[in-house]
């Protein structure tokens, strides 16, 4: 039987899978390089989770009030101007989803290589990464039923494996490390420093994806009722997993071994399981990353589909199956991801992509205030709990993070402005023929 709508369970799986990727398995080493307080480090993950939860509660109002697939494309187009929505969709497709998809696929190939007896060459690893993207694109372009089953299965495996890893760290580590989480007198100064702000950038990237369900809200079963629950539960669960996972890392391995290292999972697994730890964690992370690539392949193209529905010049992006699955947008986003895999390396793209998505979300949540002012009579099945404090918490944390990006990574910030400018050019060209339809009223 064909599934006509995504269930709340599938939408929750999409959020969890989008959030839990390479970020949480790499960020701790960067944080410990400049921060020597375990309390301050764990508070990074608590602050990041608080921001994500506040963002999810705010997006729940936007998504239930504007229950059309597309995420920020729909929100920004309604709150500000169609050009803002178009540029948001452009950013989501090129950087927000395609680039992280490429990064995670490359990471998958590296971890897959770790469980093999021999060493795979760079070209072979790129081929494996490309194959993963193509296989998942083919699965998600078929039907919602296939997408839902695939995503739910991989996400369930992800949760089970992470939970097992956390339990193993606390139960099986032969030489556990003391966890001194008592605040020190110097911690307030540490937490207001530039290094702390830079560390928060990596945490922000790790939490990116909490808003993924809004990209498929138009295809959800009863989004007005289910979307707020899905956003909150999915984000809250990942926050708990992240805090517990980092406590497990710090419990199982000495800080000196973790400081400045990227391969946190390998190091911790070696301390828990011995010589076989590297291969065990490599296989585990490979499975986890399949789920992340799958979720990005499912969610991102919905913004492109909405762009194609609203702009005649981009109408080819709206081509879909008889069930409404945007196969053309899925293939386009996957093609962009393949381009990144074949031409780029696993480096600064993590922070760049995270910053661009954070900027998109920042504008969307400002749009929550704009819509309350400009459209007070807009039906709101759900209103943000704790308004206006909750959205203001998100805006404060995210804006602070973006300021540190500008200070520490000015080239990345300029690159983001360039990408936005290019998106505006595409919008202007699309407008020349005066073929655009009114967004959100199809």
C-alpha cells in the first residue's frame, strides 16, 4: 500500500538523523585544545542543546502556521519578501544540504576504510562516497514509503548503536577517568572568551538539523498537531544523547589523548575495547553516517521543489512522481553533492555550512516576530511556548556564534555573503520573465 503522508515517527527520525553526524564525533578534540575545564566543555553541549530546543519551539509555530514543505524558503518568503525565500532555498540546496551531504559521505568512506584490512586509495574512497549518495538518491526518489522505511530503519540503528557505545564506555572501560564537573571560579571568564565562542561554532554545527522536519511539513500527517511534538521530542532526544556521549568520551579516555584530535571515536574505542576498538567504532560510525546522508537527501530537495513550484524559470525542480516525490530536486541536490565530493576535501566546509544554516535559522526566527506583527490573524494552531523569551534565547546564542565566525573566519563570512549575492542574481533572473507565482498559495 502506498504511503501518502510521512508519519510523525518518520519526521522524528529525519530530525535525529540530520542532527547526529560527524560533528559530535569530532568537536570534543577542538574544544579541549583551548578549554581545560570539563564543566565548561559539557556546558557547551548544554548551551547548544538549549539553543536547538528554543529554535525547535519557535519553528513549531512557523511550521504549523505555514504548513507547506520548504522550511526557511516558505518562512522567509512569507515574513519578508519572495527574494528572501528564494535565496534561503538556494543556500539550503547548495551549502545547507548538498555540502554537508558530501562531507558526511566522505567521512563514511574513511570510516568504512577503517574496518577493512587494507588501505583504500583516495580515488576509491571518493568512489565509495559517490556510490552512497547515488544509492540513497535512488531510494528516496522512488516513493515516500521507501523513504520512510529507509530513514526509520537507519535512525533506529543509529540510536541503538550510540546508546550501546555510551553504556559500554561507562561499564567496560578498564581505566576510567575521573569526571570533575564542579565549576571553577575562572569558568565564567573562560565561557566569555573567544576560544569558547569558536568552540560553540563546532557545537552549533553538530546540532544543525533540528529544523529538518519543517522541510517536509506539507507531506506530513496532520502537521499542525504533529510538527510541534516532532520538533521538540527529536531535538530533546539528541540533546540528551550528545551530553551523555561527551561524558562517555571524557570518562573512557584521558583528556591528553583527546586534546586537539579529530578521531575521538577511535581513541575512545581503543580505550574501551583495546586493539579492536578502531575497527568496531569505524563500522559503527559508517552505519551512523548512512542515516545522516539519507536524511539530508530526503529533507533538502523539498525546498528546491517549492522553488520550482513558485518560479517558472526553475519549474524543472518541481518535477515529481505521481505521489509528489520531488525526484528532480533529489537528483539535482545529489549531483551538487557529487561535485563537492569530487572537487573538495574534508576541511573548512563544516564551519561554513553550519554558519550558513545558522544564519538562515536566525532570519526565520526573527520572521516569527515579523509575522506576529504583520499577520496577527494568521491561524496559529500552536504558539511558541515562552514567547518572546524562548525565541530571544535562540537569537542571542546564534547571533553570538555568528559574530565569532566573522571574527575568526572572515573569509568564510565573505564566502557566505558571496553565495547570498549569487542567489539574489538567480532570483532576479527568474523574475525577469514575470513568471513567478505567489509563494505559499499553490
